[in-house]
C-alpha cells in the first residue's frame, strides 16, 4: 500500500465541510454493550423540531430510516430528491455520527436553494435530513412509532463474518419484527451488500419472515423508486469503494405486508 | 447449620410445591406432610440434581401435575409431581430468566438472557430435529439444541414476560426499558410497545379483574399503569421514597451487569489510545478508577500499593467501595375489587432485597377517606424484618380480605456468624384488609405453613447458600454507564481552541474544531459558498479519502 501523503492543512476558512480524516473510527461496534447512549424513552419524548427546524410545527416525523448510515452518503443523496420527506440516519459510532452531524450542518449553511424563490414552497436544502447516534438493534422502537416509516435502508451493513458473530447482524428473524412494526404496510426495506454470504443471509431471513415479501427492482422502478435504488447503489462511501474495486453489489428489497391471525 | 430459604411457592388445593435452593418438595396442603422431596433422591439422581445447582426458574401447571425447572446448567427439566421423577430434560440455548406454562399446561415458554422467547411442548418428541444439524447451518440465527420454536426476541436481556388473559398476546420486558406486546403465538407481529420506563423493567402484572391493563415496575421510582393494547401510559405511582428505607441489601456502586464486560467498545479509537497512554501516571490512573467500572477489591488494592502518590482518601474509597441502594421491583399483585366492581382495589408489591411488603390503592380508584386522586398515593408498609424473596396470594375474599404468604430470606443477618441465634421463619402469613397489613402470629398458622417453617426447611452448606446469589439482579440489571458522560455532547467547541489543555486532544480533534469554527465564522459573516464550490469541496474530500486508504 502506498504511503499516506498528508496534505498540508488547507485554509480553515475555505474548508467549511468536515473532513472525514478527522472522524476515522474502527468499523465495528458491539451492539450488545450498554454504551453511553442518549436515547429517548419513547417516540413521544422526541422533539423533532431540533432535528428539522424548518419543519417545526408541521407535525411531520421521519419517514425514511437509514440504519447504520455511516458517513451519510445516502441521506445527502436522497435529501434533494424528496425535499418534503423527513429522513433520519442512525449510526452507533460516535466519531462517524458526529461527522454526519457536522456535514449536515455545513450543507444546510452553505448550500443555496436551487430556485431563488424557494422560500415559498421548499424549506431549504438538507433541512429534511438528520442523524442520531443510536443503537438501532436495541432502540429502534424508541425512535419510530408504529407504521410511521415508508422506507428502511440497510446499506452495506457490518458482515460479521464469523459464525459466532452472526447474532450481531442487523438482520435477524427477531429484529425483523421491530422493523416491520415501524414500517407501514406497503413500505420498503432496501438491503445491499458486497458480501454474498451476508446477502444470502439477509435475503433468506427476510423471505422467511411472514411480514415481508420480496419485490424486484423492476417493480420498484415502475413505482417511481428508481432514484432511490440508484442512490442505494451509488451514494454511500462503501458503495463507491466497492465500485472502485470493481466488486459486486447485491441488492434485495422487500415490501411490508399484513397477515391475519392464526 | 445453614438452611435454604424457600425461593418459590406454588399452593394448590390438595398439594403445594415449594422450591428451596436446588430442591423441590411436594407438600400436602391440608396436613403439611411432605409427600415427595428431591432431598430423598439417591445416587446418580441426587448427583445430577446437585450438579444443576440452585433452581433459577420454575413454574407449575394449573393442575399441579408438572413442575418445570431450570438450574445453572441450562437444562430444562419437567418433573411429575406424583413421584418427582424427571419426565424430560432438554438443553436450552441460553440461560433462562423465566419459564412459564400456558394455561392448558401443554406448552412451556422460556425467556432468556439473550432476549428470546422459545416455546416447547410439554413432552419432547413432537418437535422437529435440532436446527443445528439442518443442511443450511449458515442461515441459523439462533442456537436451538432442543428444537424450541422461536416466538420473538429482544436485543436485550429479557427480565420477565406474561401472557394476557386470553393468551392471544405475549408481553415481554427487558433490561433496556422496553415492554413489548406481541401476538401469541405469532410473536413476529408486534401490536404495541409500552415505552416510558427509564430504567430496567423487572416485574409485570395484568390484573385478573382488569385484563386490559398492565402494571409494570423495575428500577424506576414509579410503578406504571398501561393500557397494553394501545401501549398508552395511564398513570404512575411514585413509590421510591417509601420503599427505599426498607431495601437492606446494598450493592457496590457501579458494579456493572454481565453484558458490559466489553465496555464501550464502540467508542472512538482515539480515546482508547489515550487511555492506554495514561497508564503509569499515578494521578490520572486514580481518576480512571473513579470513572470506570471499579475493579474487584483485591486488584484495586494491589494497584494502590504500586502507586505511591495516590492520596489516602482515594485509597479508602477503593478498599471499601461505596454501597448503593438499587430499587428493583420483584413482584406485583392485585387484590380485592373496587367499589364500582370494575377492577381491583389494591396493589401489593415487593422489591428485591427489601424487607417489607408494600400496598397502595389501585390507581383509578380513589381513597374513601380523603377522596384524593392517586397522585399522592398512600403506600402502606408491612416490615417483616428479613428480605422478602417472593410472596403468594393464598386467598382473596370480599370480606376477610387477602391472605399472603411471604417467603423470607430467614438466613439473612445470621450468616455473618451467631450460630446460636433462634431460627427465623422462612415464610410468614400476612392478612391484608381495608388498607392494613396484619402479620399473623404463630398460633394461627395452618399445618402447611408450620411445615414450611419446620420440616420443609432443608439444610444447606455455606457454599450452596452463597451460590444462591439471591440478590444478583441488583447488580446485573442496572446499566453500566455514566449519566453525566455523553460522548455526543460537544459544547466545548466554542472556547476549546484557545484552551491549552485541549491541545492534548490531538490533531484529529483540533482539525474538527477548526472546521467547525470556520463554519461558524462563515455563518456569522453570512458568507455562502456557491453550490459548485461546494461540490468541489465534496470531491476533494473524497480524493483525500482515497489516498488515506
């Protein structure tokens, strides 16, 4: 590997966006430990207006949840596409979630609205995205009410290769119940990974879960979700890395359905 | 000679089952004579019983025909109460925290420390082969040695659970403050959550007379009353101040739960490095001891010897860790009927390590004397002098009131020495009527109760007694985190740049601060970059990243 070249610090006034190299952190976190997490006791305890000040008073709550959002690539890509949909990223690593926080703050401050007279309609760029440092495996229902989400994203999650670590994977039969609870019927779960093993794992468990049914890319595109699929593939840091290395990406999407009592 | 306190008691019309340490005894309810006891087992059977250790989880079916027990060895045993023969033995995937029979006695449900609920038929054989040996082991998410059916799972230790009256829903509670209501047996369908607890939940109760309500308690200062179907909090009953003085079992401060061994693994790497770097500097090490999980006593002492410059005060604190009072509700029950006939009249509850039984009016009813709402609930206390391990409602009459049998840790306080102390009672009878407790005296004891305090009390070795670990939950349930430390709190941003101490924080930190300050400055000048410039910025960022990798 080539030796890392340190670039001299650029003029601080010029670089208003946070720099990833200041926020590096090892890629894994133990989802089972207590951590020093600050989380709401229930969705009722959240003041979303601190996350989305431009939407204060609208009563809106997040509709897209990006679980393990990493450096926030998906959120940033989707924000301008769905300016009226609130999106929340969840990331357990302190440094990485701080990066996304700083990134969103900087983008909100430095991006000009695309149309000059935007004041009337759109609340301004990137006002609809936010991030929480959270352990989604433990506290997903603390953030989202029943059926409040229309999309949940699991993009390039930690593969936890060792069999004895499989229990720490973000998709498991028992956790799917929590995602299904928050997702409204008709809502979509997007999964993508470059690890074939993990792809098969996620696909198998989602297919076997009674509240989800597979939905193919074509159908989603015909429903106008093409831009979302493109963002899922290309917008994240992991996605770009896989592309650079000419790796494969495995996409699998599922729709939330309802079942009857036995 | 030490004695086993009784940890659980299941009364029935003709016979009763009592659990003490590793032993099960079946007692005649009328005469108190012991019908059957595992203490009489011999040879291999006895050995295997003792090997399983103290019974941690137990339940008895409605007709008192079967007992299900699990000890420390994760072996679930089903016993027949006629002969105390083991009908089946099944290995559970994880250590259980609660086992329960369904109403018909044909199914056993287990809750475990990994957070899962499994269902097993009463008699093994009908279930499918263990999934471990299935041909696609790589998709197995849960070890399942005995082929149990996975009903649901939390990502947290399950503390307790129950089925609703109609057995169509299962209510599960965990160490991370959640109460989940799922369909039963279709546990994948979550109906609601009862969220609002800020500490672990350790006790749940659905009143027979008001089956749409749920009462929960745990480490929080209040009990909570819910409409469980809607997941709506209805009212709270503040109990902490009344209960606290009776909690006699204290635990070393900050002694963390068993899931915390790996600590804050997810914290930034830099912090770990810094921590490492601090080692060897005596002064900061002492700080470290305070802010992190205390070491077991012996080890801390060792380190003190090595570190000359630790001050005396610190030393003393390390040697005798400060004891903490932890509230953990053990059991909640309801008795009587309200004046309106809808719902129960009173709530009765106990807390782990507390020497008393507590009661208060069932919320929603009003106290007849003052007409006050339950906001200032009057909590009646019945101090029994020894930690209450459990209690059982023996009868609940309209006129005579309720009768409780309270299981006590009769050995508590004697253990320290004093062999000649008079034997303490392991079970006391308490009458509760019109908001008053009356501890019944010895003369009025039924033959069964006398027997529970005499012939049914079994000897224990000190090692067996200490392995009971009756109050372990007080240490393992609270979280091992520090409320004041929020890693996401970055309020230092504004001033830290000029502060010389912050320069120790390293280049990464300084870099972040610089960028943030730059942004703040730009904002105040209301300077705005054009989108194009910003894109450039983004790309440059990406390139740097590439080089870094």
